[in-house]
């Protein structure tokens, strides 16, 4: 008798958890909705907008979105721990300024690039120390370093800009690879996305990241090295943003103090749009990447439709609000359904 | 009071003089006096000229207004990143109103600007309060959306000073009892908001909510009502700041107020508002805003290129939050020591 009751409860619980078949659950995930939105958008573009359906469209789409797509990868991990890094746009500018200045001063290109990446790592370490060792809220810290390092970048370069980079590099960076409509940055995005995806979803370190995001105390009691993990993520975020700064400078062959201005907001928008919870503990790297691609596709479609770049900020803003509104309502419905299901289980027992 | 200050017993045991010395406001006043004194020593016309002292007092008014609004929101453990975009919309609405309705009373235009701001703030508040979505995300979205509306609406146009009645342009300079009218307005607003936050029930409720949302809800405070109120107030103050901008600069385009949200957060943090909510005073924030704005006026005089201004602002944000943390830790240590001594 007891055995059957237990079975019923387990069966019931399993029913409540996995009520719908796999394909329906997969379709209802935020990532699928985003991918669907991208596909619909590209289809509309292909059929309704002249000159949309050509390789050049996709090539420039990736090229324009490249820096944001690169930077959102580590920031996604930071947000899953329920921290935030708003300083990435300024790190890009800071790294770009140091890279440009040292190259102009006669440092070999590769060494200048290393300096740029190290500059990013330095800011990442600073963010990490302030957040973990001193215990300051990451929002306040990274708003501070956002202003500080943008200020240093602008202060260092002033109103000048450094444009004398070897011309073959920007040409290479913006040309398609092997006849495919993808610029070389695609490789970096794919490789890093796989690395960060594996790190987040398939390693103990990644499970620690989710644990921290769900409850920092529980994670600490379960043996997750909370502060070490958070510190590493801020440094990774700094390194990638620094590398993106070098890349950005070379792609546009231009080092100015305002490089990457406002990118932090685009990064956060893409991540939240991709279904990553800003409260932490929830989300996938693929979703964040898809969110970034959706914004890129939106930008390109609007631009080619001749609506102009002005409306892009409205669309970005509304898309962001819309995504959290939908997520909030979906969460409400699923909570209700779950509580009903568990009530059923309780009644059955 | 005990709700807002977790270490209140230690503070209560101090004399008023110790409190005065320890308060953020006093250190800011000292910093401001030092800054102005040094700058004036290098270039006396910085204050000792007809326009100098007036400019010194007039420039910070915009930042003071948006910062105290931002502070109200941060005190409730939220953040409002849309204030710069709201300021822009209010500025242009007021400008076109002056241009299209000749002879419209100035007070009416000011009210319209504030109402527009309040409305936009109310949208923020509704989204945050009813959808239980973090305000960082919502106001990031409305930062874009409101700015986008401004760009669509304004396009390449800009406000010409000929649109504005002479009386309105004079607000920033016309003295009343020796001080420009605009300054009186800002002073009164700061005093009113400060009084409300320290002495009114609803003001204390805002602190309580930010200090501990769960406890505040259990205590029976309506979280939704308070959040709606805070965002609406922030919007209205950003709207008023738009009018101050118009009175001072007599121009404005679709890019007015870009980046003000960070300056407002900076002023609030420098003024002693904790980013996690529940503490800080309006007077402190007003002084913080005055300090930051004065730095940017003083830098060129001190021989620092104004390009470095933003770096300095960043340094002050990081410095202020670190200082807060250090003071907090040392206060907790002292509280523990005194507790064990008893």
C-alpha cells in the first residue's frame, strides 16, 4: 500500500514536471522564440525588402554586430551569477586607446595588441577586487569604472584619433572568408561561444555559476568558491572586452576615445532579450547569443528598409521591455500551473 | 528610524557635533569650499565677477534636480536610467510650446514639462511595480525608447533661443533678492523633497521599502504604491530639469541629456545614497550634484583639460562607494566591540 502511494506521488510529480512532450517544451523555450523571430525577420526582409537577399547583407550584419556579440559571451556568465558588468563598453574604449597610442609610439603591432588585452584584464581585475574582496555591489562598481575608464580613454586621446594602421588588416577583417558571407570575426565568435557555452553548461565551474545566481549563501555552503568564481568572471569579461577593443580598432582602423560608447547597454539588452534572468541563476549562452543576433537582424532589416537608424533605439528599447514583460507573464502562468499540479498531486496522495 | 539605519544604536550615542563631523554632507561642503577656494585663488573671476558666482551656482541646477529624483528611486532599491531621455523630451516639448503658443504663461509650460516627465516616470513605475521586472532592465528599455521617440519627433531640428520669451530666458539670471529665480526654485524643491523624505510618513516608507522590502511588505506598506510614487517623482523632477536646461542654455536638440543618467547616479552615490537602497539624504545628494558639476566647471581653470572630467567623475564614484563600505565595516566592528564590552 505504501509502495503504491509512493509510486503515485513520484508518477504525479514526474507528470507535473515533464507534463508536455519534449518537442513542445523545446519550442516553448525563450531561445526557440528568439530563433523563430530571427527567421521570420530574415524571411520578411528577403521577400519584402529589395537587395536584402544577398551575401553582403549577412556579411555586414555580422561585421556590425561582431563586437557586441563577442562581449556578451562573458557578460552572460557574469549576469547568471546575478552580478552585472556595465563597464565593457568603456573597457573597449580604454583598450582601443592604449592599443592605438602604443602602436603610434612605435611598439610592434602584436605587442600593442597584447597591451590592449592586458588593459582590459586590468580593469576586469579591478572590478573583481572591488566586488569580491571589498564586497561592493557590482552595479555601483561597474557604473564607476564605466565612467572612469571612458574618461581615461577620452582624456588620453583627446579629440585626436589614430588611424595609421596597416591597411591590409581592416581589409582582411571586413572581407568574406572563403567565399562564404561571413567575416573572419565569425570564427572568433563561434569558438568563444562554444568555449563559454561548455564552461557555463557542462562543467562544475558552470554549475557553480548557476548556484551562485540562485542563492549566494547556498552556493557557499555547498562548497562553491563563490568569490573566486565571481572574480574569474569579471577578469574574463575584461579580457574579452579588451580583445574586442583591439579588434574594433583594427576593423575600423580608428582609435578614438569614444570607441564602444554605449555598447554596455546593447550587450545587456541582447542578453536579457535572450531569456537570461537579470536576477541570475537562469538562462543559456545560446539564448544570449540569439538575442544579440536578433538585435543585429533588426538593425539590418530596419536599415535596409530605409526606416533609418533613428528608430532602432525605439525598437531596441521596446523589444527589451517586451521580452521581460513576456518572461514575467510566462513565469506567472507556469507558477500557477505548477502550483495547481502540485495541489493535484497532494490531493491524489 | 531604526528601520533605515541598521546600526542606529551606535549613532544615537554620539553628540550632535560628532554627527555633524561624520556626516557626508559636512565633508562635501568642505570639499566644495576647498574646490571653489583653490579655483578662485588661481582665477579670481571664477567667483569674484558679475557672471562668475552666478554661473557657479546656476550650472549645477540641472544635475541637482535629476539627481534628487534619481536618489528617491535608488532609496527604494531601484534605479532609473531613463532620466536623461525624459529631460530631452521635456526640454523640446517646452520649447515647441513656447514657439507655437505665443504668450503662454511660463508657469503653465513648467507644469506641462513636469507633467510630461511624471507621465513618462509613471510608465516606468507601472512596468516595474506590476510586472515585478527589475527596474534596471525596464528603465534601460525606456532609456532607448524615450530617446528614440525624441529622435523621431525632433529629428535634425533644434530649439532656437528666439522661440523663448525673454522672461523665461531671464529666469537663470534675473535676480530676486540678489539670487537668480532659477536658484530659488531649485532651492525650494530641494528643501521640499528633503523635508518630505525625512519628515513625512510616505518618505520614511520609501526608506523602509529600500532597506528591507520583505519586512516593509509584512509591515503593511504597499510596495506598488511606493514604487509608482518614486518613479513618478523622478520623472517629474527630470521634467523640471528639462525646463532648467532650457532656461540656462536656451537651446536643445534630440541629444540633450545623453549620459545624464550616469551623472545622476554618480551624484546620488557621491552624496551618500547607498546603491542597495534604504539610506542617504536628499541634502547630501544635492551637495553631491553641486560638487560634481562644479568640478567640471573648475577643471579648465585648474589647468586640467576638460576631457579628463569624466575620468574624475568615475574616480569619485568608485571612491565614494569604497568610502561608504569602509565606514560601514568600521561602524559594524565598533558596534560589535561595544556590544561585547557591555
